[in-house]
C-alpha cells in the first residue's frame, strides 16, 4: 500500500513528471511486499527450479512440474530481482523459488448449496485446481481445468444418486457449453459480496490511475487514496492503451481468448473463468484477476491490467456501473468510473 498521505494531486504530479518511481523508493514501497506468507503455492509451468539460495545463478536442486502444489514455509524479500519491482522468493523445503513463478493458493473445501437462483450464481474455486467433467459423474470425460480464484457461472446443483456425488453445473458463455464441478471445490458468492463499495461517494469523485512506468494501479475518492496495487500491464506489441476511459462494461466471470485473432499458434490463449473483469475500452482492455502468474511489476498481458483476484474484486465492486448478482455481463456505454492510464 502507498503512503495514505499521498494525495491524488501529488500522485498525478509525480506521474506526469516521471518521478513516481523515485517517490515510491523514498516511501519504501518500490518493491512488491507480501502482506503475509502463503501456506501453499501452485507452480506456474513445468521446469521451475528450486535453488539453494534466492538467486537465479544459485545451484538448482530440483525442478517442479506444472500445477504441482507445494508447501511454503517462509519468504525472503531481499533475494535477486525477478522483475524491477519484485525481489521476493518463497522458501520451499530446503530451497527457494522466485515468487513470480508460484501462485499463492489455499485448500478450502466447501459444503454444497442446493438452491441456485433461476438466473444462476457466481462461484469461485477454493482449491489449487479442480478438473471439470463433461457429465456429472466421477468417471465422465474430463473438461478443462479450473484454478484457484477463478470464477464461473453456476446454473444448478446436480445430485448423482448412483455415485452419491454432488456437482455444480457451470456454463461457459463463450463455448456455449456446460461443465460439472464437484461442489466441495467451489464457493458460491453471496449477494452481499457483490454490492457497490463506497456508494455514498459521487461518481466524479472516484478515479483510478494506472502508471505504466511503475506498474502501479491506484484508486482515489476525491484526494484520498483508497487502493494501491502492483499490476502487470500489456507487454510489447500488445500494450495497454494510454488515455482517459470509463469502466462502462463488466462481468464477474469471462472466458478470455484470442482464438481466431492470433497471428501465430503459440500466441493463442484461452482462459476460462477470468475473475472480476472491469472493462474500460471497447476492444477488451480490462482490470481483472489473474490465476496464471504471480509476476506483478512486469508488463506481460495482452493489453489488460492483470491484478491479484482480491484486488480485481475491489476494483469490480468499487467502480460503476454496479452489476446485479443475477446479471452475467453489463454493458452501459457512456457510464462508469474514470480511468487514467499514463
């Protein structure tokens, strides 16, 4: 978090003068800082090394596999920088792994809910990952894998009496297809978690500032700082556009993909259940949660502003228009909270 005494006016002066990076260093917030040590982490991709010291040239003592879940016993905040704003490493067993390659996760099993509203309800995955099925049976063919923090539109609960198993049917609006998730892997989001934050603050008093040079997202109510978070903006060739925008369309769960648009096959991505999407352009640029990396501080998106899921949820709830709980996607051109990207 930035210094709460830093006003919006001072902040914008620093941004426009290109001095924010120096100010952040003086305020001792020039690095990603962990609020607490996570207890579990999921490895982002295969081959991530475990080193005997928090440095990339240290001895490699193990290589992890993709989606391997590891126990985190501590952290080292002064290791070698993996990006200009992150020098944090996780302590795992007898070695260290750079935090950008490990996504903090939890394992929180849930009790089933049998009554689902007719319009559906948003649910979030509460375990490191969960494999869907194409039918509500344990031995049915697998669908895609869902990851901790991702969100999905639940249509109904299904009880399979032969197996004595209980499933949520989730619907993918992009694929126009249903998948089935064990109810113990998903938490249904109550309506009170989808209400507008700071509703008493007039719309024009709310303002989001994205500084691309420092990869920092901040939110102000008038001159008062209420939110700050390191982000990952668009990488070279798919930069996040600069200018003034409005958060005029939003969705709690979006299947993001560039299928059909990508020039090269290796650049194709398909990401179901991207959580808490707050769009600010008509070409898909959004603030959203991110379950595929933990490397905030490095531009690496396809134009969006990647945030940890809880940070994205704050932006989603704090900005207007407010999306009703029974609405999958809301599009209101000309409305929304102001966004400035420098």
